[in-house]
């Protein structure tokens, strides 16, 4: 019996791993952090992306999963970054159609994009203004 339970758990784990798709875009995070160094106060996010997207949102620290789901209008959103409990990042989430395609964590050491509310933009209007502390 113990053998069957272990086999079942192993199959669940393998199935979970095969269905996993990492949508965190670490290269974009590095590009954003590089672009935001120094005296730069504006960054064109569209020029840094290498994928298709229609709309993006910047969420400030402590934004709850419920607020993000309502704003993004997707029920499948999972709080990959734990933003609801963090104050060290802003979260940038990209949508293509009604699907989340990528997200990036932006270290707050580089500044703030939005104070209390989320901020949305499109590729044609993708200049983000950074507010320094």
C-alpha cells in the first residue's frame, strides 16, 4: 500500500512539473534595472520587451491577489511573487489578449511607478515615469 501511495505522489509531482510554465521574465527584469540606473526617470518598456503584449499593469507593494485578479480580469492569476506580503518590489504583469504572458519584479530601490493604485499601459504608450525616493 505504501508503495502505491509513493507512486501516486511521484506521478502527481511529475505531472505538476510538466504542466509548469515559468512566465517570470528575468531578462526583462535585468534590462529594466539597467535602464533605471543613474538619473533616468523615464523608461520605454515596449523597447525592452521581446514578446507580444497588448496591455501591462504595474502593481505596488502589498497589492492583494483579489485586487490583481479584478484589475487583470483573469481568475487564473496566481501570486507568483508573493506581492501581497512584500514591500521590496513593484510587479509588472503583461497580458496578450486575455492571457498573462509574462511578469517582472522591479526592485523598489530604483524608485516607484505608482503610489497606491495600479497603473496600466499599452505598447504604444509604454513610457513609465519613475519617482525617486
